[in-house]
């Protein structure tokens, strides 16, 4: 008898927790405007059914496609990246020098998106960034340079998905919150730049604001070559001073 009472108490507590979670999920579902197919059911039954559904989704976390992702390439290498290339920072630097030197304007930093996205070197660079081995980087300056370069390259590569240049309108693809493959991890651009204390934010370097470029015309101009560890801080100084003194972005007071 005591065993039955204990079992009933456990089931009662579990049922209340389950129903509470389901109620929260139910409110979120209806707030999102999804079809209220459960409106005709008794509240308790609807909550239990919803709870089972969301527990199933939780068990599948990480395997559910991102909203609006479609066939978007999130950075998985199409083919295995050579192990030497995967840890070769010079390859990253040189590839960016070649691509940006060809397709990024030296003055305003305007990008030839059609040209750069048609160049197979960009996809090779994206694949390398995806699996890059950070353990091979020896200096903090090279680490910071890698993260800055990775941000700028990924913006260029994925902006074609997020922005319809022909109609001058966004597509709804969440460019800055979508996790991409970077250095063997899944990292969003927002995390890379602002939120994750292990990335750019870790270095407490305010001048990076003038180095990472989100693709908007109001952003600081994109540097048309790579940021390199051995001259990174001189580059950051130059980017900062150039932007502050550029009247196209900061008009003098009248």
C-alpha cells in the first residue's frame, strides 16, 4: 500500500511538471501564430499531448533544420580539407589577400559579390575556416586576426543567402544568429563578435569594431586584404583612424 502511495505521488508530481511545461509551450505556440489544432481538446489533455511533442523535439535537438535554412550551406566542407591546409594560417591569410585584393575595392571596401562567390577559392577558404585547428596558432594576435578574418569571410559568403540584391531586400535568413562551422565548432556571427567570451570579445580590443564588417554600407570599409597577426595592431590603428577621419561616415560639425 505504501508503495502504491509513493508511486501515485511521484506520478502526480511528474504530471504537474509535465502539464506546466506543456502550458508554457502551448502559450508560446499560440503566440507564434501556429494553427491552434488543439483548441477543441480539454485543456489537460491538450497540455499532455503538447508536452509529449516538445519532449520529442528536445530529444532531437541539433538535428532539426534551422528556420529558413533550406539548402543553405552552413559551412560543412563539401570534401575533406587537407590536414596541412586545415592548420595552415598562412593559407588563410594568403587566400584572403588574393580574394579581397581581387573583389574588394581599396577605397570604400565595396565587394563584388557575384565575382567573389563564383571563385572556387572562396569555398576552399570557407571549408578551411570550418575545420581550422586553433591549437596550431602560437600568438594571441594571430588568434584575434583569425577570428576577425573568419567573420568577414563568412559575412561575404552567406550574405548572398540573407539579402536579395536584385530587389534590395532581406530574405529572412537569420545571418547573424545562425551557427556556422568555424574552427571545428558551431558559432554564430553574433557570438563570434559580441557574446562569446572565448572569441573576439576575449581580447577586450575596441578597435575590432572598425575591422569586422557586417556588410552594411554604414559599416567601416572592409579592408581589401587579410588582417595578419604580425601587424594586426598597426592594422587596427589604421582602420580606426581612417574611419574616424572619413567625412563620408563622420561628417564634421557645421
